[in-house]
């Protein structure tokens, strides 16, 4: 059996050193996460997309501060961690108020009412451009476009708005549709 030759005072001193080191690491981590939040805030302010919509997108693609902070402990060099996060933010392309792209994947980011409006516009355009031209003019008055729209809506908005994968993703009150 092994016996340690540490007296109680030495053990308490070691314990205090370990606790102090953990506390210092926690303070350092908190400071770095504050830097990340500032970088995220600066990035969001520099874009034409509204703040909450962009935050929902960052969360969806896993680049919000909360998600990124979970990777913090994997990095030995914390400056590399910050630089990689900033570089990731810089790779996001904001096309307009509702369209963003990251790593070649373009997403339409809409509120519920915007998605409904775009869905109706899409279905109206589909009917006007694809269905009605195929029906003889004399018979077009018998065509029930509302019935077709109601039937098409059974598939969900993603089927019409997400040209890439037909999926609708909800994130923080916004709906995301991959288009490319």
C-alpha cells in the first residue's frame, strides 16, 4: 500500500493552486467568448439583413457564438480559435435582406408570413407560366387555380420554396429554405 508523505497543509495548498488555475482558465474562456460575441455583433451590424434574421441563420449553420463556444476547449491556441471564427463569418455572403450563402449553400430566410406570401407567388407564377399556356384559351375559364393551389399546398412550403432539397427548416421563428 502506498502512503503519501503530504501533510494536510501541503494538500490544502495544492488544492488551492488547482482551484486558482481552474478559475483563471474560466476567466480566460469568458474573455474569449466575449470577444467572439463582439465579433458576431460587429458582423451582424455590418450586414443589410435584419439582426434577428441573421442570428437565426448563424444559429442554423452552427456559427452563432453559443454553438461555437462549445468548440472552445478543443483549441489549444485561443487566438487561432478566434481567427477561424472570424474567417468563417467572413465567408458568409449576404445577397439581400432574405438570402444568404455559406460554403456554396444558399438559403432563403423568411418569416412565416413572408414564406406564405412567397409560396402563393410561386404557385401563381407556376400556374401562369406552366399550366395555363398548355390549356386551350377557350377552356382556361374552367380551370380552378385555387383548387390546384390548395392541392399543391398539401406538400408544404418547402416543396415550392426550397428548390435544392424541398425542406423547410424552422430556426428561432424564421423559416429557411435551401435554394442552391
